[in-house]
C-alpha cells in the first residue's frame, strides 16, 4: 500500500502540468489536487478504432512497471535481508494506477533510485514510504514555484547519475568468466533495453535463456545399459525427457537385438511434456509389436498421472515399487506442506 500511496500522490504533479502550462511557458507550474475525470467513461465511444494501439501500449507500460517494481523489491530484500511479497506489490500497484487514472494521472511504479536513497537514509518500515508520499504531495501543492526554478539540465544530470549508479557495471568484468550464452543474453538484453524498452528486453531475454536451457538439457539425456541375472536388459535413463531430447532418447534403444524383456528405469529421469510421453509410447509400442515385454519403473507420481491421462494402457507396463524415485518422497512432503 506504500507503493499505492506514492503512485497516487506522486503523479499529481504530472496531471497538473498539462493544465497549467500555457503556450510558450506561460505561468509555469501550479500545484493543486486533481479532480475526478468523469469524461473518461465517454472514451469507450469516442476512441473506437484506436483500442488496439491503446491496449498494446498499456500492456507494455504495465509490464515495464511490474518488472521494475519486482526488481526493486528484490534489490531492497537483498539490502535489508528481508522478504517482501511480490503479489501484494503487484496488486497494490495495479489498484493505485487504476485509481490514479480515474483522476487524470499517469501510471507509476516503484523506483530503484528513490528506493535506494530511502534505504540508505535509514528507512525500513511503511512509515518511510508514507512520509515520502506526503512530502512529495506537499512539494506539489505548496512548492511548485520552487520546483519550476530547478533547471531541466540539472534534472537530466540527476537521471544520468541514477542510471550510472544503478547499472551493474560489474557484469562486464565477469563476461569472460561466465558461459558464452549467458554473456550473449546479458549484452543482448542491455542493448534491447536501450533500443526498445525494458518489457521487450525482458521478454527477449527470457526467450533466449529458455532456448539455451532447452538446448543444453536436450544434450544431457543418457542411457546406462546393464543386464540382470534373469536376462532382462535395463535402460537407466538419466536426464529430462521432453520435446528437445526425444531424438536422443529414441537413439538409445535397439529393439531388434534387445532380449525378450526390457526395463526402462527412470530413477534419474523425468517425463516433462507431451512430446516425452509420445516418445515413450512409441518406443513401448515398438517393443510390444516385436513380441517383447517392456516395463517402466521408478516413475514419479506426476509422471504416472501424466502417462495414464494420455493413455490408460500405460498402466499395464508401469511397475510400482517401494523403491520408487527419491523425488517421490519429496513430492509427498511438498504436498503435505502446501
């Protein structure tokens, strides 16, 4: 709610600037309380044909605001060794911005620079944020003549110093120590932020990181082969089975030369998605069509549920055992905690 107060009161200045600045400079800044914009309800009829542009812009602004607020929250948590609530932060910010818009203001979010100044000045509780909001309100209402005397060039200089102070320059010193993919993502996100905006940069960074992780995980799948005393051949799968690793998974098996009984052990693996389920279904059918018996062992509860939901016939080849995977216990513990 502190963020909501800062957003509501902090944007009063923005809502009043356009109303009190005349052509050519005019009377300068004048502070005042905002009024409810009742004409906002007529926009649904007067802005027909423009909602696509309005919606896309609003989505980008909301994404930027949420990203910066959550980044600020994480930074403050590290500085104060506390743990904030990201969900409460987002709900409070969204509600405050909606209310702020009804009074003709512009949306806002938590700011890294101001938050760091607050923390370094000794602010730790909600009172510090409320005090900042009230002080900003007083500046707008009573200190407008003083504010307009500050040169714009000085404010630009302040913003440059905030950027220089908040940018993680140490990232460049470790570029040669981190994986190349991570270095590429770091540089690309920084460049896209300057070129486009923070929201697009974050989305692009997440996509690049996800593709890099998928590629690495796809090359990690392995199959250790051994034979039991009764002649059963065991494939101990290691690594995740998902859309990126299905090709490697299929290449591990030799249906034509394998014995009459084959066991696929998932003690060190997990079926991750539909592609993994389909790959497992296809390899099982190949063994069954060749007249051989195949058994799936050490599947976690969520993997069993996913396989049975996709095809109940999996139940005939899944073997339940007391020594099912270690994360079977972890899953139960997590469910109990929830």
